[in-house]
């Protein structure tokens, strides 16, 4: 069995100040990452996600403990060895000047070039492979300054891959992207980890995306008494089942439902309705019901509950949809989810 790509042993990260003394941010961390895994660091704002990532990258020294790359201490590695082992993509936007996509990706080959900096045929092959791996060959000749945020992020990931690292570290890689591009980039990182065998460790605020796509989560848990954070590591499913995911992220106005695996912003479902239908119309009706605090039941609920519970039916009608609501012996029809929700929410009828 191969050694873990990254091992943290009793690690503490923070800052050493001349006047204020040492400030611990996260401490007593024991965790590891296996080859080919996507791991997401999650935690509340200010809990120390970026501090931990920067410490692992070697940008700041650990306050205690060890960081091991395939069993070797980070302290033992030369600058060039470290550059060949780990690549880093930060949130800060790089001023690429007039470089095009291929030229920027080529900078990832610097650990392998001679002192003159020339690229060999092998270097050029790796650059093309990195561009192709992230689906960015069509961006290679375009000036980086002309790229959208999503396109630029692909180029930055390709540059990291061009280093041929065993570990890729990314700080908020989806910070400036819209939702579809966030999912695209996270899916890309998971695929690259599996296909290349390198490990990917990133910080993110995208809780539901990380829960859906990551192999493992590192949850940073603020410890009020010690004024520092600790870390819980595990699969997304185990951390949800244990209640840790819910305890760390559920706050006033935001609740995580372990059964549904999603956050509720505002009212959490308190009442139930029977929802009949299938496909997208049912899915988005269910979404809207959750928004106003109603949870749908399946059609095979017990007969007693069926008689006492409002029933919503969604049907395809002449190229559109029709929603009917049966409650207390009265049936109403609606031509849109908006009208249905307005009726359900009117005066708190079902609250």
C-alpha cells in the first residue's frame, strides 16, 4: 500500500508576532490524504481554513507538529523538491501581463527547466497535456487578460498540473464563479485526482457542492474555550450521520437537514403534504414547498395520514403543467408553482 500523499501530525498553525506573541489559529491536527483523493476543507469564516492551507504549502512555518509529504518532513525538502511535489493555486488574481494561456501554463514547468529556463520537447508535451486535461486547449493562444473568471481558473489549474505534482492545493478555487462554473471546476478537480493519482486539497465555502463531490471533508471546528480551531476528518456521509456537519454549520436562519442532505435558508419544514407527480415538475415543486416550511411525503404513506394530510398533484396538461391542491375536502387548481405557493402561504393556512 502506498504512503499517504500528505500526513499532518499534531499540527498547529497560526502566527508569530513580535509584540502580541504567538497566535494559534488551528491546533492538534492529525489527518492524512491518500493518493488520488479530492479533500475539501470546510469551516466558518475566520476558523483558519486558509491559514492551514498556507502552512501546508510552506508559506508559513507550523507552530508545532509535522507536515509529511509521502513520509518526508517538509523541513527536509529543498525548494525545488517541494515545487515538484506540491503546486498551489491561490484566490489572488495573478497579473499575467500579455501572456497567453499556453505561456502561463508553461510557467508550471519551472522546477524542471535548466537555469536558462528553456522548455524541452517533454516540457511542451506536458503543457499540452495539462491544457487538454482541463479542457482548455482552445484557450491556449488567447491572452489571459481576455479570459473570463471560469476560463482563467482552468488555465491556473492547468499550470498547477504542468508541475506534475503529487499534491495540488487550492484556496477558494470557485470564489469568483457562478454556480454552474463552480460545479464544473469542482467536478474537474475530482476527475483529475482520480485520473492522475495526485491528491487535491482545497478550501471552499460551497458546502453542498463539497458534500456531493468530495471524497473526504476536513471540518474545522472553532473551539471557543481555547480560542483556536480543531479538525474533524471523514467521508461526507459519516460526518453527516454523526451530526458534526449539522452542529458546525447550522446557525440562526440556516439549518441543515440530515435526512434530505441540504440546507434550509429560513423556515425548516414543519408540516407535511402528500406530493403526487414525477420528474422535474415534482422536483421543483418539492423545492418550493421546502422554502415555505412544507415537506412532501411519498404516496405510500399510511391511509390515516393520507386522509388528514393535504394532497398536491402535478400533471402534464397540453404542453404545460397543472397543480391541484386538495385540503379539507376542497380542491383548487393552479397553472404555476408561484400561484400554488401563494395559496399555501396565504395567511399561514398550512403552518
